[in-house]
């Protein structure tokens, strides 16, 4: 199997893991206007995807897996385009930071923890800011939700996104530490 095909297979595998993490591992919180938000660890899998596959393929794995999860759940179906953009960007940020700091070249556990913490923090901090803002404008202008309802939803989303970010920073680092020695040698460059 050539390197490109292998990378696509791993991207599809991580997309499935992202889908499963969100679909079966979330706590849904109903908000208003037929919408909801959720506490989940799927963003940790997006970050992990980016560390293993690089910024573009990792971002795509998260974007595809979580957008499909949205499309298949009536509560989240209208969020799929927004999800695709935000999750791709989370993966892009996490992957670029990890590549710039040469995560794969480090052997020292302290260095690995520092790089993964910083990378995941920056990617998920972006999401804490962007998700409620993008979601507000998306709901108000594209979905036609009244301004007051869009503000309420954005407030709830900001809170759950912050909780998710804190949890996901630690979960992504723990997962990477548990998997990188056995998983990295199998990945294409």
C-alpha cells in the first residue's frame, strides 16, 4: 500500500473514531429553539488525529467524522457546515503547532507533555472563542433564529465548549502518551 493510500485509510479510521466518540460519548444539553449542545471528548480525538496524521489529514478526519455525526442526528443536522469548518481548524492548529515544535522527534516525556499540552490548549482555546461567535452568526443570519434565542444558545455553547476544552486538553495528552510509541511507527510520513 503506498503512502498516500495509507494516509487516507488512517484518515478514514480517525473520522470513524471521531464519529463514535461524539455519537456515543456525549451528554446532550437541550437549549432552546429546538437546538442543543453537548459535553463530549470528541475534540480530543480531533487533536489526537492531527498529532498522528498532521494538520490537514487530522483536521479532515475530525471535520468529516463530526460533520457526519451532526448530519445523522436531527438535533445537530443544521450545525454540520459550522462543525466541518471549526473541527478542521482545531486539527489544523493542533497539527501545525505540533509540527513546528517537532512533537514526533521528542523522546523526553516532559517535552512531549509540554508540546501536546500547548498544542491542544491553543487549538481548543480557538474553539472556545470561535464556536459561540461563529454559531451565533450562523444561527442568526443563515438559520434565521431570532437574535435573543441566538444569544441564549451562544451563551450555553460558550459554557459547554469551555468545559469540553478543559477536559479535552487532558484527555488528548493522556491518549497520545498511551498510544504514540506503538502507533507512530505504523503511520506514513
